[in-house]
C-alpha cells in the first residue's frame, strides 16, 4: 500500500470539495487519483461513490419535502389527519 490511508484520502477529498465545485472538483479528483496506487484509487472510488449516494438520498428527501409543500404545510396536514383523543 502507498502513502495514503483511506482516512487520509477522505480528508483530502473534503479539502478538494471545499476549494472546488462541479467540474473543477472532478478535475481535482482526477489529478489526485494520478498520485495514488491501485488500492488507494479503489478507496477513492468508493469514497466518491458513497458521497454521491449520500447526496442523492439528501436530494431525494428535499424533493419529497418540496413536493409536500414545506414544513408548516406538512405539519398542519399531519395535525388535520390525526385521530382525536377521546375526552377524559
């Protein structure tokens, strides 16, 4: 194994993300990958794919929230559909 541990790669990806967006980030990751050996590149690929999955899940949740009309509307909708408690 080379010089980079998985944790080091994750931290470096975080730094790249802080400094680059979109295509610039992709180009920076490609430049970084050239420095890595095969196992390190495998870790990098796993890290990027995992983060893409996290982003997609967050985006899907945001899309659902927007489709449901925002926090207050969802809250009131839940209140409207609650079964009332019997009086004591």
